[in-house]
C-alpha cells in the first residue's frame, strides 16, 4: 500500500493492512468461496489489473489474512483461503452491509435472519457480565487500560 498511517490507533493500523484499493473486495471474494486467482479476478469483473491482484494477494498473505496452497505445479496455480484473522473480518463485512442498507442511495444487499428473512441489527455483548451492552455504555480505551479478561 502506498499510504501508511503513522497513528497509534487501531483503525489507522488496520487501514495500513486492509485499507488499500481492492484488498477488502479480494478478502470478501475469498470469503464468498472464490479461491483461485481466476475465480477472484472474475468475482471482481476484470476490473483489477493482474499484476495488482497478484501484488494484493501476496501482501494479504504476508499480513496473515490469507494463506495459499499450490494445487497445480505446471504452471503454478494456488488456492487461497482465509486464515482465522481473515475470517474475523466477516463481522466487518456484515457491518458494512448494514451501514449500506441504512445510508446508501441504492442498496444492493441486505443482511437478514435466515429464519424470518428480516433485517438484523448489531449488538454488543459482554461475556464477563453476560449482558447486552447499549451503545451509550461503550468506551474505547487505551489497550493498557483494558479490564482483566482472565478473571
């Protein structure tokens, strides 16, 4: 990625990994089952240059979000899968779908409960207290101020 954010901020540091053009769409494509270079490229409708796709795949692998497995030696062909860190981005994708449904002029996707087909909403849960947490009860604090999670 060309721009690196120097801020001591989780959002800035996350953007250093996934904030460049195409990375989130590549990850979403892999999450959606497109695992080969061709499948990923086709899922992006040929809008990304092959050298850029190759570069992004290498960067995402170096950052630990995807892994590759050689499935054909001549010519070499790889299958890409998400690592656990990459899979954890599913909640980010779902949040973006919900945000888009609420704020985009044209909504393309909805996130629904498969049982009743109604739109869902996000909620925060504290496993320590075993309670749902309201938005006004949330605070972002420095990592060293974090409560003891092992208690």
